[in-house]
């Protein structure tokens, strides 16, 4: 299959691995900041092909995982309101809040519906004019343009019973926050292909220049990942720090201008709380005043008390790349994909879920 088989060539993978081993002379720590990369690295046995002094660590690349518990609590509070239908992507249903989850609320009679797109939620609003339909806006720059399009459409159609609770995150500010502490020790970033399809490589330039840490946008097949690692190792060995593209068949330096335009039309940056990273300036997206009629956070009182992590859960440290999941005492000991305690075990892209499925 074109664009698939050639990126799963075993001989080419071995050749790239040999080039990495020949080139790499010093210890290197590379962080993949995308949960899809984490899963792919495990699924294809990438670590087994690398020399021992190249370490791959997982970062906060799962949008469900980095959603602050207060945001989950707000969605639960929203679901408990009369005549409100809450719509969300599947993974968010099971993420535990302080006292409950959307799945639990649904089981107790709340109208919570899983959708596959924001326009599915918009259709529900059109079909249920006597109820208010709220969509949970979770995700990075990948999903924000589609949510923005739905908000604009609702505004144009004067669909007053549709709103969005925006908890979108922007990736480059989180990378800045990770590096600003100075103790992470990351030598390079494996940057996500789908986010970068929207924002391009230009969004990473400020981080690269500020911290002199190379970034390479990488695809999700094994050859993609090995080529990306080779490009990063080459930069590290030669003392370079650039934002480069391995995933050139999809990503361009300027990104998707149309998607960026609609995102910037509807949203504006704001300070945002990240699970594991705390409050990061200008790292979230709020709905602009022009579209405030479709802002669930303004329509309803969704104030909640500060949340606390479940006792023993080290999800926050996993998201920062400070520990591996198996270093948490709850891992496989009460916390599993069937019975998750932390968000990192819930999502199909969560680091704990990846380690649970693939790590011996």
C-alpha cells in the first residue's frame, strides 16, 4: 500500500538503526511529545534497535492526559445541569475527576453522548432545540480548527443552544515550560506530525533558538521514527539546533494557513492549567468575545474547588517525563486500562496505557 509499505521496510529499518549506532557517540535523551509516537515506538520495537545510550522519554503529548482535573470537574458539573446534553470524544468519558467521571454521570442518568466530530455535536443541537448542547473542546492545535469551524457555523445559523467548553492546549508553550526548569535534560524533541500539519515548524523556532534544543517533526511509521531519530542524533553530534521536517509528505514550515486562519478568528490565547505542568502562560485557547454566546464557560457557572490527584497517583510526573510509569506504585497494582486511576492510563495515547500494553 502506497505511503505505508515503504515506511515499514524491515531492511531499511535495520539500515537506519545501523546509521544511528555508527553516528551516535554520546548519551542522548530524546522526548517524544506525542502519545501516538509513544504507542508507535512500543508497537514497532524501536527502542530495541537503538544503542543503550540513546534514551527515549515520553512527554505531555496526550491531550486527554494533560487536561487539568478541574476541567473534568467542570464537565461533570455541566452534565449534572438540567436540560443540558454534554457531547465529547470517547476518551474523555472515562477520565476520572475529583468525585466522578462523565461515564459515571451518564450511568446515573445524565445525557452525555460520545461524538466523532464537533459537527456531530452541532447536528444534535439542531435536532434538540429545547435542550442546550455543550461540546467539550479538548485537544491540541490539531482539533482546534474543527471546533472553531463548528462555533462559527453555530454563530452564522444563530444556533443559540450550542456551546463549547474550551480546554484546548497549545504545544509550543508547554515545550517552553518543560525546558525552563532546567532539570529535564532533554537533548532533542520528536515533534508530532498531526499538530505540526496545522502549525508547521515555524511554531517551534522560538523554543529551538531560546534553549538550543533541536526539534524534528516526525511521522508515525517505523521508518519515519528512525529517520527522525537519525536527524536529531546528527544535530546533537554536530552541535546544531534547528527545527527540521522528516514528515515532509504532510508538513510544511508554514503549516495549514486555512486552519490557522479560522482558529485565530474564533479563539485567542490564554493562560491555561496543564495536568503535571501547572499554569502555563498563553498555552490555552479561549473563545473570543464575538462568539461568547457559544462559550459554555460564560453561559454557566462552572466554578469548582481546586482538585487533588488521587492518593499515590504519579500521573503528573509521568507527563513531565520525570518518571517512567512503572515507577508509580499504582501501575498494574490497582491502576489499569479497565480501572484507570490517572488520565495517563485512560487514553489510548496515554503513556501509562502504552507501557501497560507493551512494556515487560
